[in-house]
C-alpha cells in the first residue's frame, strides 16, 4: 500500500477492510472470534478493540505462513478459554477480502457440517488464476490437495480452479495437522493449504464449494485493487437500495456507506455521498452534490448541495443550497437552513428559519422564528464559547449580531444592523441607533483623480450649475 496505515485498516464503504471481515464473521454469531496480527500490530489491535471488543487478538511470531498464523490463533484461543483444542468447526478467513458475505460463510459451514467433512474450502474458477493455489481433485470430485503457485508443475498450474484461501475445518483435524506442518517449500513458510493434503491422507473427506461470485474472494494488495473493490462494493450497496424502493438518479456518482439506512421513496440526486451512520427517512430528497456523515434526515426533508456531519434534520425541513451543518446541529420539523449558512451546536426549533448568509453557533432558537440575512451569533470571546437563546416567533433584522451570552425573549423584533449585547424582553424591538453623518464632497477632497471622484464630480456638476444660475437670477 506504500502507506503509514496498515493495509487492513484502509477503508471502503465506511469500514476498514478488517472491519468488513469482522462483520462478515460476526454475522455467524460464533462462539469465539480471533484476529491474528503481525504487521503494525499495535495499530491493528487498537482497531479490533474499537470495532470488535469481544474478539481475541493473537500475535503471530516470526515463523511465516498462514498455517503458523492459524496455529497462533488457536494458541491464543486456548489461553483465553482454557481449552487446548476447541470443539466444533473452525472457520478461517482473511482481513483483506471485504466483499465476502456472512451468507457465503454460513453456506460454507452448513455444507461442511452436513457432509461431515474434515475440511471444506471455497474455490473459484478463474480465467487467470496466476498467484492462487490450484485445487487438485480426485476422480470422485473430492479435493486431494492444494498446490501453491511457486510449487506447482506446469500441468498443475494449468488448472483454473483456485483456492480462495477460506476454509472450514474440523477443529481436531486442524489441530493435529498444524502440528505436522513444515517450511519445506519454495517460500519457506508454513502453508495452511498443506492441511488439506494431511487431512486427506488421514482418511478425512475434503470438499470444495465453488464460489460463483468471485468478487467475494477478491483480495486487496494495493491502492488500485482497493479502488476497484471499493467501486464494486458501492455498486452493490446502491443497487441494493434501489431494489428496496430508493430512487438513485445516477448510481455512478452516488456513494453510500454500508451502515447507511434509507427509507422508501427517498430520492438521491447525482453527486451525493452518504457516509457513516447516516439515516434518511421516507420521501426525503438528498442532493445533488451533497455529503452527509452521521446525519439523520426526517421524512420529506430536502437537502440540496450541502455538507453535514453529526446533525439532525427534521421532517419537512429544507437545507441548502451551500449550507454547512457542523456537529450538534438540530433543525426542527419544517425549518430551514438556507444558502451560505453555517451552523454548529445549534438547536433550531420547529418552523424556524435561517435563510441566508448567517453563522449560528452555540445557540438555541425557538419555534417559528426567522433570523435575518447576514446575522452572526458571536459565540467566542477569545477564551470560552458561550450560548445565545432566541425565543419563539421572533423576527430579527438583517445583519443582526448576537453577542453571547444573551437571551432574546419570545416575539422579539430587531432592526437591521443591530448589535444585541443585552437580554431582550419578550415583545420588544431591539435597535442599535446612531445618527448618520454625511461628510459632503469627502471623496473629491481625499480621493482626487480616482474613478469615484470623477463620477461624483460629474453627478455634482448639475447641482453646482443650478446653484450658480440661481444666484444670477437674483
């Protein structure tokens, strides 16, 4: 990946690669979940603790290979449970196959246990299986062995059925076979795939379940593959929501994370990104050109060309275009946050509107109030953030400045250009009044030769001429 971030912590669809693998495994409700780590161990283990705190983290030692990784995982599980050998089925999968589904894993385990197999593996028939271990079958269709790319003969490498590297094992068979693995191969590693041959020679039945959907076994080894798998994941997510009653105008420019939830008859316009735990309720319209992360949007609300995070938008409300909803914003039903409005830690009541060109930070606005254009909630005094409270049914004029902390009562009006520094009682008109002074011909005297001075002189000339003619008539 050429990155300071471990490969399995790169993300697609709102989850890390490892997060996708854990979610798929957790969907089976396993008795135990073990994550084997090695490269950048501390970063990966911290992420496991965050997304799957119930998982056991096992450290792989300096012995290389997938077989050794599984051995270390079983040892860590034994230490955690007190059981030297776990009972039942052990499922082994990987942290870099994010499209693998719980349903596929469940089918694999079901076949494994129904048939009483020692080993059941996932395989896929590929046009170009280069790099993958090849499945060698007996005449009866059971699996004889898996040969790795670097160890195969020309005849074996001509086989197009490849191992996906995902296995269901009988726990006893696996534990015995792991103890017999060696590093006597081209890569000097303990191959997990060698367990297949060991199990077969011991009389155990080995079967392969052919995976029709080969994307599920697609691994990620660089950023090109990360983008390709991410695009395929998004295609599936978007298609899934369309089949659930969501209208997506342009799937190619719409990105929806896996944890997003959408209601029926939601309309998603082009250029929209729905991220994190965002939830869009029935009949809402989102976009175009909108990004929402961890935002809840109520029924029939409209969000146009806006950016929001950790915010709530009530039913029937309107947001945008070009609005910025920062964390802690809550817009009530039928309210409005309009063009070039930024909000932060602001609760805006039912039916209240902040239509344009305003900043609302650390504020509570009551019901059915209207904040005039270019208003600013001055919430920071250089040391601490402070709060402004606006009551119900208020009408504040354009360019009103609220200097926190301040309380404005119900039904208050304010004049244009007012600076509110003191509390305003209910029903009052707040004004900042100062006499207007006009210094005549100031531009002519102080900015001579400018375009402004020339325009002013031309405008004043008829007035001066009229005054001269008046004097002559006298």
